[in-house]
């Protein structure tokens, strides 16, 4: 799959989603389907799929404590442990995880390798763009999602209103401009351009990497269009969304088809989520290299499937080498005369179980 | 192997209740961090001895060496053994320089021959994979005159010498405890003229 | 052999630009100097590893069992059920590329399949084909492909170009550890007898003699004796190590490599000197010829083999030390 094919495939997929959404919006008879049935179905797929995924992961045990230790271990009392990068208690793990999840700690380390062929030198410069744009992307996405709660809750909770006033602090335009949407679009743009521009990124990318970016970009773009350009009937929309939230669905007339495209895109995102890489949201919490302690010599980690294995016991070892051991002055358990009787221990099971 | 001991061994073959908790008999230090596996890394042991002033060390015997330290991958990223070997090195020799920060500690580069890839027929792979490590050594070799690459891994001691010879001629490889062996002043020892390799000690060159 | 290696000026001419064809459509050609030789059948046989036979990586026919695809896929399923790490790492990679230029083999070779993310995709693509509906239906479009002979060879080539160093996992935002994927992929390939000799033979040696190099007890004692001679020459003092001594307080285990070849031997001498010094102060330490290996190449074969080779350590304690001091190798 080269980059053009990948782009074409994912663009076709997005195009199809938009067209289907538009049809749903343009044909009034379909409004109940696209305004009510599909959103509920998508939500159900999202919730059940998410749970199914997490349970599927949880079903497999973590047999060994394989934390990636990215700092000094806890050892001698006078050596300073790096508690965040090599945690030895549960609380320290929590701190590490918070940094990972809230601040993308590991991505913050990112470097870029450069080879100077003229003098054969390699350098690894600190590279923060990916980290910065990834943070911008995720946080603006979060803010956008939270702001949308105003459509699903009545009365609108104070935190949501507050968030809106922070988000719109620039106070430009009417309706006032919400920054998050533009940041989201900008960050998605960066991630997309990076994928296309950096040769190795282009090389590793699959259609399933472009598709979510296009999807989120389309959601943001249709949202921005509705807010600033095509002015949809917000009151009607809120009637519909509140109906969904209160399990009391209504389908008001006169909502612009653009809204149906937006909504259908969101539904696709929801339904797609549990079956895609977007599940990194759940996975990061369960990643064994990050959420385990590094104290594995201090406390024993139990492997539920630890089974006995065939080992080479000391008796078998001595049996084979006894004469030479005696010659070399090594102590032996049995003297040569009695050794004949020991051959039946040949395939002893692991005694250390 | 230290990854195996640190992260796997107790789970696989433990519990080792029949053994006693590890205590350094000379210093009385309890190795709390190893109380379940009862396996202590030799540099943890030696660092503890040095810290308690139990070793009589003559650093100047290593004065011919300008040392840097290669963190082996798994002791750093599968355990976190970073400062113990450094402490031992800094107490056994006078000239120690770190390689650039992005190439040491948890960001250390592999010797290029880890995980069983230390064969003879794949030298090209080993030299390619060892390039980042060698490049960082070359940096301190040129900047500080480093001529000795210390490590805590026996595979490194087999893999790094040809790598150095290929990319950074003039840098040799040593184990941390070779430095200890040279610096340690034994009761009743004669005046040492050479180090363990038979190379003349600093100031002894003419007498050879 | 060494004269076949390109010189440093040629070697440094590394092209990090990926080829024009997509990675799935770029056939893997095994190149001399990069791969290691196949495991000696005698070594496989000695420890009971499957499918011992003579074969060469450049042969077309690797003499696999008839049902090898089934063996691998069953093995994969089994490991997905036993290792949460594998399941999660198969599912959540976003291909952000943060790990890509962190791997020393990629830096040194420029081969895109040495980027940790693509190394993992080699296995992930097969996983997708089998475990995701989309993969079954859409195939390549979603990065899924069937396990073919060519894919297996590609696995073998690239999973033996990963040293399980975990550098990639430090940089991955989700901690995806390609070393873990390599460990399990090698485990799968070992089901078919696809080990390399530099692992298989040390494993067999270690099982038999307690150390990778196959040093037998009397030879082990001789070697240390020789070091004591050398130390005496240099210092005038002779250490007196003991072996397999019951009731000693500490058991010391070191990799056999340090007993065998320079410059590791000088490090072994360092241990002897240190212990001699401490014995004057009351240290009670012994060496074991049975648990005479600080490394564990079983780790590079399978979790089971790692456990089998590790077993002598605690049981050697049983009869001698009450705890152990250890100098060792890096990963395994
Ligand atoms: C705790 C939660 C999350 C964390 C820590 C997290 C972290 C990350 C990181 C570090 C990246 C890599 C940056 C990049 O690829 O550019 C990423 C990528 C991405 N994340 Fe998240 N994420 C989280 C939740 C989510 C959620 C809820 C979504 C929902 C839409 C999401 C969508 C994406 C997408 C689409 C990408 C790919 C960007 C690309 O293709 O370049 N993430 N995430
Ligand atoms: S850093 Fe992690 S998520 Fe990003 S491409 Fe590599 S393995 Fe995948
Ligand atoms: S673990 Fe393997 S893939 Fe990851 S950086 Fe190390 S050698 Fe490369």
C-alpha cells in the first residue's frame, strides 16, 4: 500500500461517510434514522465495544513485571531513586501514569537522529513538535467534547459555561470565536502534514492512520462551518440532542443538512473507535511497561500460569561430571562407588517449583 | 541476564524462602531492594563497600585510563542500575567522562550484538547496530581523550572490542571490576609494576 | 570473514530514505553479513527443541513441518492469551513514529524494517489478518496480510535484527516494547526450529554444563586457578577461591564469558582480588561450577527455556549460598 493508495482509500471512505450523512440530512424521511437510530446505535457500539476491548485485554494476565525502567532504581539508601521514571510503590506508579496520560511524558523525550555523512557524526536533537501538537490535538479535542455537553445537559452545568468563556476568551466576532475548534483543526493538520511530509512517516502509515485524522478533521470542519458560516438552527439541534440524552427522542424540522453530516461523522467515529488504534485511550492505562513497579527483586510478582519445566538437576550434573570433579578437588555428594544407583534421576521435573 | 534476574527470576523460580535475606557481611547493609530474589548485583555490593569506606583503593593505578561508561541496555531499561557502577568507577579512577546525555543511562545504545546476535558471520550487522554506541564513544575519545570503555556486561566485553577497533581505534574495553582489581590495595601485596593486563602502571613505564 | 565487511567509510554511507514501494510490497532478501547461521540440530535436540535439522537461511526450503502455519497461529493465539503485553501492543500502536529513529539497527542500516514500529508491524499485520474483522475482509487496506513462507522468512530476518534492548519502549507514548514483541516472535519461530546457532548452542551448553561456553567443572576450576597465578604475578598475593562449597554465606555467579576470553578475564580477576580482600574481613563466598553462568540465552529462545536455564541458580543456593552476588550480562 503506497501513500497514494492509502490516501485515496481513506478519502473515499470519508467521502462516502459525508455523502451518506448528507443524504440523511437532505431526505426528511430519513431524519429519524440519522437523528436518532444511528446515534443510539453508534453510542451502543462505542460503549459495548470499548468494554469488550478492555475486558479482552484484561482477560490475559501479566505474567512478568516488565516495567520499562527509565531512571535510577531504588537500591542503596544513599543513591537517589528516580521515583517517577522507575517507581517502586503504587503511588509512584500513579504519579508516573499521570505524567504519561496528562502530559505525554514519553513523547516529551522525543529526539531526532541526524547523520552527518561528511564527518560520520550522529546527533540526537530534542524534538518537541510532535509532543506539542499531540498535546494541542488531544486537549482541544477534549475541550470540544466537553463544550458539547451543553447540548446534552439541561440546565447547562456551570463548568461547561466556564469552559466556554475560557475557550472564547479572545472575544472576537459574533458568535464569539472558540479557539479549541481551530486548534483542533490546526493540530490535525500538523499531524497529517507530518505523516505525509516526513518520508519514514509516509512509509509506515496505513489507511487506518489517515482515516481517523480525516474523520476528526471533517468533524471539526463541519462544526466550524455550522458555527461561523452556515448558521444552523441551534435551538432545534439542542432539542434533538437533549431528546437523545433524556431518552425522549424528538426530530425537529428545519435543521440544516450540514448538521446531519456532522452528526453522522461523529457516529462513525464512535462506532469506529473500539475497533481501531484509537483504543490507545484505554490501552495506555493497561500498558505493562508503564503501570508496573520496578521493585521486582523486592516483592515477588506471581505468574498465574507458571508451570513446572524440565531442568537439569544438580544430581544429573554431578552424575555426568563426577570423576572430573573429584579429580579437580571439587566436593561431590556421592562417591563414585554409589553413583550407579543415581542414574534414575535423569528426567527430574523442576524441583524449585 | 540482569533483566532476567530482576524482572523474571523470582516469578519463575521463586519464592526463595529457604535462603536468607541478603545482608552485606562487611557493612551490615541489608539489600532491601533484593530481599525477595536474594540476588544482588556486584556493583550494588561494591558500591556499598566503598560508601562504607571498607576498601582501600589507590585510584592512581588507573591513571593511564581515561574512562567512559557504557550502560548495558537491560540493566538500565529493565532494572535501573545506573548510579551504582558510576559510583564504583568514580572511586577507582581519576579520569571519568560521560558520553552525551542522549546516549547513556535510560537512553543508552546497544552494543549492537545483544540478545544472542554476537556471532562471527553477522559482523556487518553488529558494526551497523553498534554505530550509535561507537559514535558516542568517538565523541568523548576526541573531546576528552577517552581510551577505555567500561561496562558491566560480559557480552559487552566480547562484543565491544571489535566494535571499537572498527569505529574508534584506540579505545579498549574493561569491566568495572577490573578497575577495582587494579585499584584495590591488598594486605601484604608487593609493589605492583603492571596492571592486570601486564601493562606498566603509571610511572613504571621505564622500569619495564 | 572480517574482510567481507565494508570499511567504515562505506558503512557510514547510510541511506535513511525508505524505498518507493510500500513495505509489504518490498520483498525481503536475506543478506550475508546480516543474518546469523541456523541452529545446530544437535543443540536443538539436546534440549528438546522442535524440528532439529540441518538448514541454511539462504536455502529456499527451510524444512518446516507440513502444518507450520497452523503451529505458528496456534502459538500466537496461546501467547495472546498468556501475555497481556502482546495483546495490547498489537492493538494500540498509532504509528506516530516516535520510536522509528531510536533503534540502533535502523540508525546503522537505514533499513526501514528495522524501525521498531515496522518490526512490530511484521507480526501485527499477521495478527490483524487473524484477529480483526476488518483485517479479514479488507486485507492490505488495513495493514493485514496472510502468513506466508515469505512473511516467515521476513520475521526471521528482522526479529534476529533486534537485540531486545528496549530503547524504543522508552520513547513510545504507550510504552510499546518492541523487545517484548521480538521475544514472543522468536518464541513462535522456535516452535518451528528456527533458532540461530549463536543462541541454540550456548543454550544446550548451559543446560548441560551450567554455562554457555560448555566449560566443564574441572576446566572451570583450572581457569580460575590460572587467573590466581596471574594475580599472584602482579600483586604477589594469591586468592584462594572455593567452589561448590556448602554452607557458604554468599554464592557468586558470573558469566562464563568473563572466565573464557579477554578482556572479560581481567574483570574476573578483579572479582577474585576483591573477594580475597574481603575474606580477610570475614566474607564467606563461594563459586559454583553448576550454576556457572551469569547470562541466560534461554531468554532469547523462549520464556520456558529461560526458566529451564535459570533453575540451577536457586537450587545451587539450596546447597551453598544463603544469597547471591551476581555479575552478569545484559539482557539474557
Ligand atoms: C488518555 C488519553 C490519551 C492519550 C494519553 C493519548 C496519547 C496520544 C499520543 C501520545 C499520540 C501520538 C501523537 C501523534 O500520533 O501525533 C496520540 C495519537 C492520536 N490520538 Fe490519542 N491519546 C489519548 C486519547 C485519545 C482520544 C480520546 C482520541 C479520540 C479521538 C485520540 C485520538 C488520537 C489520534 C487520532 C491520534 C493519531 C494522530 C496521528 O495520526 O498522527 N486519542 N494519542
Ligand atoms: S512510538 Fe509507539 S505508538 Fe508510536 S509508532 Fe512506535 S510503537 Fe507505535
Ligand atoms: S528493542 Fe529491538 S526494535 Fe526496539 S530499539 Fe531495541 S533493537 Fe530496536
